[in-house]
C-alpha cells in the first residue's frame, strides 16, 4: 500500500553555474538565468509505502506531516534556493537537484516505519520531476 501526501511551498531561484561564463550560462539556461531570479509555486508529493499497522494506516499522517514540515518546508518555503538552502549552495537549483536535496533532507531524519518511496516535485503546471528513492 502506498500513501502520497501533498505539500506546497514557494521559493525563488536562478539557474546559473560558476563553471560557465556569463554568455554560456545565458545560452544554457535561457530566461531561467535572468540575474534577479524568479519564483515558483512548487508542489511536493511525498510517497511512502509499507504494510498497514494495527491502526489500519501505513503511517501516522501527523508524524509524516511534522517530518516534512521541519525537515523541508521550514527550510525552503519563502526562501531563495540559491542562497538560503545550505545543501544547494554548490549546485545549480534545477528542480532535479532540488528533488535530490529534499530526498536527502527527509532521509537524514527518517524514523517512520513506512519506507520513503518517491519524491515528486511539480515546478509548474507543465512539468514535474520524480525521484524513486533507493533504500
Ligand atoms: Ni525556475
């Protein structure tokens, strides 16, 4: 059995890497490289899987919500991903890298009986990125 819980956060970012020149960054990342950045309403889906416990649930929803709140949302919501999230300091803030980072934030403090199975982030209504976690 699987459960997917949905969360929302807003954040700003800019796609840019110090490894490339100004011109190369502009060519590679297009308008996502604009100097002052831009924002997204991200939708984060966290999927867990496991057997039902004696209460008839996969996981205690409040415990999952609390973990996502403290480990992820408090650290990314209304933040600038390029400068305010320690794990992303040396990375390009693509949603792919953001998904890997959020997986790591969750796994580092994961104490729930259910297995973390998937992290999915929709950056816009037109694209979403899914990361199947390995245990
Ligand atoms: Ni963007």
